[in-house]
C-alpha cells in the first residue's frame, strides 16, 4: 500500500515544477528568451533561490526540461492528427500534420518560439533527452510524409536528379537511408521545402506579422498547405 504522505509530497512537487515551467514561459513571452532566470522565477513564486534550485539545479536544466515538454507536446499533436487520416491518403495526412502544428503553435506561442525561434543566450542543449527524441520524431514524421507522397511527387520535383547524399548532413542522410530506403536524396530537399512552407507562415503569425495584414491567417495558411499538396502531385 502506498504511503499517502509520499503521494502528497510527489503531487506538490509536480505542481511546483509545473508552476516553475509556466512562469518561465511567461517570462520569455514578456522579455524574450534571456529573461528566463531561476532567481526571477523564485521571486515571482515567493520562493528562495535555494528552494528553486532543488527543482532545477541550473537554468539550462530548466530550459532542457521546457524544450522536452513543449517539443513532445507538439509532435504528439501532429502525429495524432496524421494518424487519424488513412495511410492511403498522403495528401490528407500532410494537411492534418500541418494544421495540427499551427493549432498547437497558436495555443503555445511561447513554446513554439522556444523550439523554433529565438535561442536562449548561452544555452547548450544536451546530446540526448526528451527534446532530442521529440526532434527526431518530428524529423522522421515530416520525412515520412514526403516518402509516402514520393511516388506522385517525383514527377513534380525540379532538379530531382542533381542532389546527392553528400549535399546533406551525414547523420540525417544516414537515418533517412535506413528508415526510408526508397527515398532518394532529392526527397530530402523536398522535405526541407515542405518543412519551410509548413512553418514559415506559422512563424510569421506567431511573431505578429500576419495579423496586421490579413483578417484570417487560417485561410491563408490552409490555401498554402493545399497548394503544397497539389505541388507534390497529390489531389485533395
């Protein structure tokens, strides 16, 4: 039988940890990524610096945890949306992934900025951990979307024969060759273009550039994603 006192301590610790992360994102929203400070968070929460260090020994530990949390949340949302569409509808799966990423970003603008926007000054990410795992899932997810579309897309891609594996990061090329053996180097170039088109308008919207120019950014984004699907030779 579990000790109720231990369970209560665990719950309180989890609640405090969650509050620390929430305030960190608020500080970032108000003052940019360099505003994330354990001492500032401690002041906001009425804690001593020593108490907050028992949750996150350094600012980098906190930032690493934040990145892992928000990146995992983003990829979970994108994968769930993609998987709700049948595999025989590659165009629909691309649209689902893109729409889910935009919806997630609008609900988590500080999280989007943390993983795709402004770097935290002086932060050195670890070589592994939840953030790296989520990054790998996101990369594999978008490559997988292109790989599924490739039978149709190969006829629509310019410069298809001019890319070689040497044109790309060796580690990424190795992963793609292992996980998607039927996708040629040109498919990586298409993947980067797909990623850019998906995230470009999201970034403009998150950073406040679209609202001054258009009343309905969602319609512009949806038109762009449908054009993207069409450019890959997929009907939707």
